[in-house]
């Protein structure tokens, strides 16, 4: 009797693993947008934390103040990456039940 329960549990684990893998793959297709400077710099990233696009409005480009532009790009990238982390935590959290499992994503 115990053997049947164990076999059933193993099937459930395998099914959950497949669902987690599918969710992980789907994260690559989902995008988030980070921004800085009131939208003067926007960064598009996917759920795998890959930067897909950076947009900089022309009026923020000042040759005499390159440091400000660098700071805006950095802030927008970090905002996008933080949102990608939130997206991954939300999507994968339904499998981990809120547990922080290192190396899962």
C-alpha cells in the first residue's frame, strides 16, 4: 500500500517539475519595463533578466552632462532587473509556495 502512495507522489513531483520548467521557459517570453527620469530612459527586459531594448529620449542627451545620462541608464536597467526578479518570483512562487529555493531561478 505504501508503494502505491510513493509512486503517486513521484508522478506528482515529476508533473510539478515539468510545470516549473514550462513556467521558467515562459519567463523568457514575458517582458518588463524599467524607467528613470520620468520615462526619459526606458529599458525593456525579459523574465530571464536579459536586456532587450534601451530607449533614450533625445532631450535628455546633454554632451556636457554625460554622467547624468549614465546614471539614468543605470537606474532604468536596475529598475527593469528588479521588475524581472518580481515577475520570476511571482510566476515561480506558485510552485515553491513562497519558499526561497536557491538555484531554482
